[in-house]
């Protein structure tokens, strides 16, 4: 899937304005919708965070099917974080907005 980059404001954390951003999905709050956009730096940070999450929860395998071990933190997960991780459920996927008319 090819990303469509446009000029706009990053909503993911850096707060930069008038930069190239990509649409991540709709932000829904109190019955309202807004486009959730991210710049390349914030998107890369988010992807790295997701990769770290995936590596902690699902072991990777090599071509022979052997488990690849990755360095992990030696600190135990707190009970609060463990409870949050166990009860987290992703929200249902929203329909991708479509454009009508021509620009």
C-alpha cells in the first residue's frame, strides 16, 4: 500500500505544522471525526515502538523454523501494566474516508 503524503500538521506528538504528513486514520471523539495525521519522524518512532512490542510478545523464527532470541529488558512488568496489556482490545476498524468530486 502506497502512502499519500500531503502538507499539514502532525497530530502524533511533535506538534510540527506545515510538514509532510500521512493519514493514519480517523480520530473519533464525542461523536466527532478528525483526520489523524503523522509526520515521517513521528511515524518512524511509532513503527519502532510497535516493532519492540511485537518482538516482546511473539518470537521470530529463522528460515529453519528455530526461534530467534532478541534482547529484552530484565525489569519485570508491573502488575498495572500487565493488567492493561491483558485487557486491551483494539477498537473496530472504521471505514476509510473517500473523496467526492474533483479537486
